[in-house]
């Protein structure tokens, strides 16, 4: 799957489409789905299941920042604007019940977050989901 996605990206890169013109769903397919799978279910023990969870994370203190700083997001070969559109589509898609209250990311917010990419991702994620919910995430 990861290989297919990589091959597809290579194929499309050869035809030089402009990612700005692709829909967020298509960019998710090209840049994220190789690991996260089409439905966001991920891979047990390796890639977290985002279904029903992502909106919850987005609403935790520090969670919104965490989402913009995980390596898969921060390192994506997308512009800040395109990445913001992917997240603004993905989060309500994974957790429809938060769609009404979710405040979309701006390109500049995403740009700021992704430039502060997380290093100790698993530890930060664990802390985020269990304790210290009131504390801001550590910077690298
Ligand atoms: C190479 C595999 C891979 C790719 C590609 C990838 N991710 Fe991830 N993603 C992960 C893993 C693994 C995690 C869990 C945190 C960690 O260990 O980095 C994660 C975590 C996340 C999270 C936080 C969810 C949580 O429960 O912690 C979000 C949101 C996310 N990814 C979105 C994306 C988006 C959007 C893209 C595409 C732009 C993307 N990812 C590309 C592997 C990937």
C-alpha cells in the first residue's frame, strides 16, 4: 500500500500536477493514505486509528498543535495552504460530531506548527491522551 502510494506520487510528479488544484481528499490519498489507509483506520500498533478519535484529539489542550506537528503532517510534500485544507477536511471527516465546532486551521497556523515538528512523538501523544492535559506540549 505504501509502495503503491509512493509509486502513484512518482507517477503524478512526472506529469507535474499542481497539488493546489487537487482536492484535499486526493491529497490525502496521495500523501497520507499509504500509512493511514483510505478510511483512516491505520495499522494496529503502528499507525493510530483516526476514526472517531481525531476530533477528540483536536479538542484536547495541546491537541490542535500536536496534529500540526506530527511528522507525517509536518513533513508532507504539500504547501501550508494545501496541508491546512487536508486537515480541515480530514478532522471532521474522521469525527463528524465535532464538525460544527471545529475551527479550521489557517495556512499560517499550519506553517508555524509544521516548522516545530515533534521529535518525541510517541511520548508526547501518550501524555496528551492520558495525563497533563492542561499543560502545553513540550517543544522539541
Ligand atoms: C509514513 C507513514 C505516515 C504518513 C505518510 C503519514 N502519517 Fe500520519 N501518522 C503516522 C504515524 C505512525 C502516526 C502516529 C504518531 C507517530 O508516531 O508519528 C501518525 C499520526 C498522525 C496524526 C495524529 C493522530 C494520532 O492519533 O496521533 C495525524 C492527524 C496524522 N498522522 C495525519 C496525517 C496526514 C494528514 C498525513 C498526510 C499529509 C499523514 N498523516 C501522513 C504515519 C504516517
